[in-house]
């Protein structure tokens, strides 16, 4: 289904149809294609451990039902195995074909929590099976080009048959180096396929460092090196990651990590429930899967809250009532951490119908494919004459404090990747927002009822 078609379907739903219309999520999972011709026998190493995308929940006492639930729905750890990766065959095939078979570099991008690190980890395993040496590193804001790439060199020098000896790289260990020096040494010395995965590339602040990474990709190709670079980062579009280097497009494949189909998310939810020792009603599972709007992170977060609600209620089956409690708890927890964003969304959900509808369209676009394109949303919203362009503009103005502009004019992404799905739940009445201070008030009431400060 094209983006316009599902936006049209969602429009019908947002304007008062049924929730089922919203489950027409894109991209059915296709079958596996045969991959790879590279000899077997590589190694996967991490110069630094990969950090979880989000803070992991506080661990419950091990062995308890709660600990089992937290382990099953863990939102803090990327998927490590192919079997655990839901609905990403197409993206995996695209990466394998372009990087391993056609020798291109790769750029993987999408929202926080969309599953970029998981995808690149599983890709790394596949590349490893096909004989490539795969090395990971995490970028951070203040690292220079040499600091970003030095760990790969030292790691490569420890791998038997990696092609690099410590003596070869001695000059690069103590002094800064540029893309040309790095590409030259890799092209001259390394004869086996090597893939350098650089995660969290969006954190790199220095334009000079970004530029050197772009130069590295081009030089490695020009020098016929066997090393390829796969960069991974949060972005609305590929331009956000390769700003100012359009010529790179020829040397690389871009892999957008968007929404996963609702059926794959439902399977994932049922799998997590089983692992947690719970069962789930079919309708309840569909509801959680559709509320995640394509995001495996939201699926796990909502699922975790539903499972904990079941445990608290002393039941082992998740039904729609438990799901309602779970959504409410997930929202309340998020609201405590992100009060400004959550309160803004609550106000948005109370706007007149036209404004609410446009904001829901914006949230839906962001949930399913990270970016929000103002021209596209405007065209869709005013297309059949039902809405005034001023309403669309007012909706964008309302969201301005929580939208981040992309490198492409008129495109945005949400600062907080949790926001779009929470808005859609508020919009459809599946979360009933209590006043922001309600929790505090009821805590205070309970405290006073128990004797308060005089006790
Ligand atoms: N395809 C997937 N199938 C199942 N779970 C996934 C998938 N992709 C991501 N997840 C889960 O979602 C959460 C966020 O994934 P992660 O790869 O860290 O996202 P990102 O790197 O885009 O921020 C993790 O809990 C991870 O286990
Ligand atoms: Mg990540």
C-alpha cells in the first residue's frame, strides 16, 4: 500500500471510522531471498559495547513473575538474533544485497526505537556468516574522526588474518589522521571483507567529522578497498545524515527503518506474552499491536505495562480491560518524565475536530516513517476541500515546540519518539488523560487519610 493510500485510510478512521481501519499498516513481509557469495569464517567484535536505546526499567527481584515480565518485554536491549527480529526481512535483504553482494556502503536511518541497532546487529551476524569481519562502534558528539575510527583499527589489528599488524597502524595510533590516511591503509593492507558499523551517527556534532566520514566512504570505493562503512542514525531522511555530500548517493544504499506491519507486531506481542508466562485474548493482542503503529519499541513498552497490569490484578490472561489499564499506566509514566510534551499532546487532543485530525495525521506519518512532510500533510488534509490551510498551519504551530526540523525544508521529526503513538492513543480515546496533578493529589489524599504529618 502506498503512503497516500494508507494516509487516506487513516483519514477515514480519524474522522470517525473504526480502529480496524488503522491496522491496514504497510508492507507485508516478503519471503527470504538467497544471499551472499562471500566465504564463511569471520568474526563479530565490538570496539565498545552497544548501549541500550532507552534506559532499561529497574530490575525486579530475579525469579519473580515481574522479573519474567521485564525480561520478556525488555525495551532496553537491541535484538541480537535473526529469529528475534520481527518484520524486517526486506530491510535485511536490501542491506545484504547492497553491502555484501554489491560492495556499497550503507546508511540505516529512522526514529529512536524503530529498531536500527537491532537491524544492524542482525545484519552484522549475517555478514559474519558470509565471511566478513564486522566491527561496531558508537559515535558521540565530541569525538573527532580519528577518535571515531581508531578503535576499529586497533580491533582489526588483533584479528588473525585481519590483514593489519600493529606495526602497520603505529602512526595512526598516536596522531590524528584523516579519511585519506585511513582509506589508504585499509585499501593497501586489508584483503578480506570488513564492515565498519558506526551507530548513533546522528550524535556527531562536528560538520568536519561528518564530512570526513563521507570522504571515507567515497575513498574506500575509489581505492577499491574491501572495507565498507555502514552508518546508523536517527534521521527523517538520508540528507540529515549526509548533509552536503550528494555524490555519496552513488556509493551507498539507504535503508529507512519505518513501521513494522501490524501482524508482525501482534506475533511479537504474543511471543513476549508466552515468554512472560501469560496468555492474551486475540482482540487485546490486535489492540496493542495497532496502538504501537509500527514501532517495536512501543509494542514492548505497551506490552510491558499490560503484562504488569495483569500481574497486579492477579490474572494470567490479558484482555481488553487489562490493555486499557496498561495504556493508561504507560502514559502516566511517560508523562512524569516528559511532562511538557505530554501536556501539550493532551491539549492538542482537546482542540476542535479539524485541528485534532491534522495533528493525528502528523503523528501517524511520524510513527510509520519517522518524517513529517508539511507539504504532504497539507495536500492530504485540504485535498477534498474539507479543511482550511490555516488549520493545518495552526496544527504545525501548535506542535512546533516538540518538532525538530530536518535538513530538508518543510520536513520534521518528533524530538521525543514516544510522542506520536501516545497522541494517537489520546486522539482515539484509548487513553483518558487525568489532570496532570491528579496523581500527586491522590497521593496526598492517601497520605492525609493515613494520618498525614501528624501520624
Ligand atoms: N524487528 C524487531 N523485532 C522485535 N523487537 C525489535 C525489533 N526492532 C527493535 N526491537 C526492540 O525495540 C527496542 C528498540 O530497538 P533498537 O534496535 O535499540 O532501536 P533503535 O536503535 O532504532 O533506537 C528494543 O527493545 C528492541 O529489542
Ligand atoms: Mg540504536
